[in-house]
């Protein structure tokens, strides 16, 4: 039996993205990461994490897209899923769009980034530049469809739903610790909008 999409996305966050993010946070970067998977078998193509201490534009999604485009051969974006740990900011939404992806899945929402991670910039930019309230952009549009992993979990039947929710809680605990480390050291780095 193949794993559910939600289960596989949690696996990739835990096994592939989070280890990179742990190293990134140790270097002073934010807790955001991403991965690209094949739609056909959910195998990992590439994973990445935030590298803002090198360049403030190297958000987790941008770093992942850069790594993807550095691969000697790569599948077309139409055959791929884009996974991001946190709902993408407007920069990253645009990059996902320009790269030709028709989807993305995210674990944490913009509101979570503001409230749980003390990183409100996504919502501030959406409000100040575009006049959008939290959640105000269209998650299904002519370019892509965005879906929260929590919604995928909620769509599962029991007992799988409870097992996935428990795994998601475990990931949240790990990200909470990384967030504390980032918040404790962010003043040591020259990152705009830290």
C-alpha cells in the first residue's frame, strides 16, 4: 500500500528538509525550507532551506528552486509537487509561478509564521503592498493550487488521521525549538526583515 500524500509530505519535511534547516538555523538563517517531489511516485527530487545569511533573497523556496535548476537533468515542473514548510511569501509564490509549478503544499500558514515564529513579514507585505488581509490571496488560480498539509490530514479517515496529526505535532515541536534558536541569535546577522 502506498503512503498517503499527507504522510509522504510529513516524511519529506522530517527526513529531508528539517536536517537541512537545522544546519541553516545554526548558521543564523530562518526556519523555512522546501522540497520538490515527483507526482508519479512522490520520490524526492531535491530539498533545500533558507540561506538568507548569504543573500536575503535565498528563502527556502528560492534556495530549493536554485538547487533544482542546477541539477544536470530535471523533470518538467508539470510532473512535480512543490512542498514548502511555511506558506510562501509573495517573492516565493512568484518564483514558484515563474518556474512553472501548478501546485504547492505548505505545513505552516502565514498566520503561523507570524504568531508561532514571530516572523510577520509575509502578512505585512500582503497587507501593505497588495491590500490583502491574512489568507486573502487566491489559493486556486490560473497558475497553481495551494493546499495546506493540515487540510490533507483532516481529509484522512481514522485511525490514519490521528496518527498523522500526532506526527505533525512532533514536527511542530521540533520547529518550535528551531524557532527559539533562530530568535535568540537573529540579531547576530545582517538579515533585512529578520
